């Protein structure tokens, strides 16, 4: 049975994931692998993120 995490551990986990999401938003491919590892516990290699360019990127956001 998994042990319950303390409030401090949960807060640190949320901050760490927020940092990963910020890195992913900035186009850091490694952040996607780390985020998947945190969510699933599985090791991830060779993640590639392709961001839209030009008009598509401006339309997206």
C-alpha cells in the first residue's frame, strides 16, 4: 500500500510539475519526458516536441 504524502511533499510536487509545464511551454522537449515519467513512473527516452511556426503558432496562442 502506498504511503500518504505530507503537505510539504504535495506542494513540492505541484511546484515541480508547474516548472516542467513552463519548460514544456517554452519548447523544452526533455520536460515532456520528465512530465510523463512523473505521471506514469515509466522511463521515457527520445522525446521530440514540434511547435507550430509562423501563422499557425500565432493562431494557437
